C-alpha cells in the first residue's frame, strides 16, 4: 500500500479524489480554523481552489479570509456592508504551485536573486540599510521565458494607526523584516505572471491587508469595520432622536393652551360691570400676548411675541436619497478580443477554464468576457501583460 493511500486512510479531513465539495466534518473543521458564516458558493470556490492547487486547507497551506466592504444596495438605496472572501496562501504555497506547474508543462523553472532599490535608483542584490527599501525586483524563468515584477514599498507596506505618534506605521512584520516582506510581494507577482492559469485568484499574505495588527482608525475604516457593535453604538442614536423629537414637540404644543389664563384684566372684562347702553370700548382688555390664540400644529396660525418654540418648519429636512450610481459599461469588443487572445496564450482551451480565471479575477461568476466591466477588463489585461 502506498504512503499516499495510508495517509488518506489515516484522516477524515483528507480531500478525496472523487470528492466535489467539503463534507460536514470538513466544514466544521474549517469553522474552527476561522472560516465561519461562509455561504455554500464561497465554500465551493474555496474547495475548487484547494483541490486545483493541491494545497491543504486543514494544514493552513491555503485559507479563505473574510473582509467587509461597502456596496450600493439598490433596494435599500444606500451603501451596506458586504462580506467578500479572498483566498490566500504563503509564498511557500506559491513556490509549490509554480513547481508543480513547471513539472506538468515539462519546462525548467528558476528564480533570479532578488534585487532592492533605494532613493538613489541603484539596484542591489543585498539590502544592508536600516531604512526600508523603496522597491524590490524578482525575475522568474519559465523555460526560456522570463517574467520580471517590481513591488514598490508604498504600494504594499501594511500599516496601522499608532496612537502615540498619531500616524500610520508599518506593522510588526514589515517593521522587523521590510526587505524580506517586499521581496515576497515581488516574487509573488513574478510567479503570477509566469503561471497565471495556476495562480489566478490566489494571493499571498504579504500582498493583502494586515491581519492581526490594529486596523487604521479612519472614516473609511469605520465604514468597513468588521466590528459593527462599536460603530453602531456611536452612530445608532441619531435616527431615534429624529424620530422622537416631533412627538415631544407636539405634546408640548397641544398642552400649552390648557393652562389657565393668568391675566386679571381678562377676568374683569368677563363681568357685566356696565349697563348695556353704555359704551364698553374702554372696558375691553387687550388680548393676552403670552398665550397662543390658536394651535399652530392644526392651522399654522402665528403666535405673537411667543417664545421661540420648535415647530414643524424648524425640523431638519430629511437627507435627500442619493441617486443610484450608473452601472459601469461592460467590456468593449476590442477588449474582449484582447482578453480572448490573452487566454489562448495562457493555455486556456475551453470555456470552463476561461470562466474560472475570469471569475477568480473579478470575484464573481463570469461566464463570458463580455460580462466584465471596462475597468475589470483593463485590470485583467494589465495584470497578465
């Protein structure tokens, strides 16, 4: 019996060759590893990537990370939190996938030494400065073809907001090993260029936002935080105050006329102190100026010399509902032709493979290149150039 067969019998978590999705035991184990609340569709994509790459999700060779993002909801006509999942691996996972891809294609695979560059623009094969490098370059050779990629420090460094210095600073790993972290990003970019069919839709940890370090405290971060309890507490009371304020004002305005009149001349005028044939002009008191002559909430009559009271006219106008954004146009015919040609050069032979690559890139199901937006098509062409 082979070692592989023994290993497959030794654990219930091993993905079988005839398996098409995670079973209940595997889903429960993934939840213990942090993959919780993922729907069936995202688990299916994760299973597909795990089986396609041959990486073991239960050994943490490959994993799926959930992140919040703001998206427009046409039904609610507002931006709402949407959870999106990213499939990630370490640089060792990239190297393993690339090696398997090269062996399958029966081509040689080699990687040139990493080079770093500072402000002087001179490339060096070793970085000795205590300051972080500004760029790193790696070249991957697939047979006689070479694929070079440059990673810039300001584009990939992972930071968090430091309360003491009140600014964004690199997280622990990027502060401790800046040259190594940037080199991994450049190496991952080069591998993805050399093996797009094998590595499409999978990213390394160094390329993605920091996990485990404090998140930046900013307005944008507050909108996409994955801790809604904190943000809801600070923003939630605004709506109830606006909803209850009119009710309180109405009660006060309706109860005000019920208070007894305190003006003595009014009471004297009500007594018949003069004969009917005598003039009563001088006996008529002036109407009180400190009481409303009518209910402003029923007929809107003005109240002379009344203290400033909140009225319906003074209530804030509801915020206008922002119009729904115009949908982005889909890829042009020329872009579709370029994408189809690029897929052919990548070794794609059927619609299923093409759909898988485009879906992984766009983060949604794509059945044809014409379903991509203009920006998605442009980004795909640039990332595979």
